[in-house]
């Protein structure tokens, strides 16, 4: 008898986790973690990260304004992350980026899942961005994999 109610409260949602007529749960009833690591409260309020009040402490470094959260930004973030894992991007001229092929393959697989799960729910522009990014990353993965194999053969 789990009831869930959603009531918007100034940018947050109220989700009732336990039944209305049930006594409050004790920590030991449902969790194996130490106290303080589990939610025992029957009501959990969720807020978007963008709605949280930022820390008002002054920072010495320059803060760059973040772009708005969008599907395109998500795809470009995942793409850049994968390019870093493939060793295609560098932080500086001195750094020689070593590819992490298993991690890059996992990121490409995650983007493939995203493409599959959003099929029919994307605009044409979003679909093309994701599909083209995947195609390019797969091609570059094969190139980097071949380069790594050639370098290993030359060392041997």
C-alpha cells in the first residue's frame, strides 16, 4: 500500500514514500547501512539543482556562467567526455593524453542507449546531433584502437 502524491511547493515536489496510516519506519527495519546514510523520513522533497541557493562565500577565481540545461548540451558533454577518454583532447600542450579504450567504449554505449531510449521523442536537430556524434565517435574509436595496436606492435 504505497501511496505517492505530488504537490508542487515553490519549485519542489512532495513525494510520499510510505502509506499514510503506517507508523514511522525505524532505521533497522529496512536498511543495512549505518544510521544517517538512509532516509527514514516518510516525505522527501526534491528540488532542481538550478533552484538551490548558491553559497554566498566570495570566490577568488572567475566564475563562468553555465549554459542552460538542454538535450544538446547533454550530448555535447558526453561527446567531449568520450573524446577525452580517447585521448583526442588535451588539457595542455605538455600533457600526452593516453586513451582509455574500455571507458571510451562504455561512454559510446551509453550514448547508444540514449539514442535508443529517446527514439521518436527528439526533434530532428537533436536526433541528428546524437546520431552524428555517435557515428563520429565510433569511427574515432576504431582509429585510436588501431593506433594503440600499432604502437604496441612497434614496442614488441
